[in-house]
């Protein structure tokens, strides 16, 4: 169930999440605001990758090395 379906309650949306989470956001994203994802990460205790370049909604295309390195570290941490 999404936070939207729960009236925007991110804590309630986090309740069923049992696995480790990696949140990747772009601060310059003009399509999807990073605020809610970062708040969810905070509530969940999730790892976050915060990108602050001019890539906007395309950080996977613009910054693949940072994302790949972060993802490999996240997966190896188990």
C-alpha cells in the first residue's frame, strides 16, 4: 500500500517494509520531488544516495558511476 493510499502517512507506508532499502534521489529533479523519498528513508533508517547535479530526473543516465558504486556497496553490506 502506498503512502498516498494511506492519506500521506509515510510511517504507515513504511510499516510493511521488512527489507533493507536504498533510496536514490536527485535534488534537481523537477518531475518527482525528492522530499517524500528522503523522509521515507529517514523513517525507515534506509541508506540514501543524494545526487546534486544538473541531471534532474535523469541521474541514472548522467551519474551511473556514483549510482553503481553506491548500489554495489549497498548489496555487499549484507
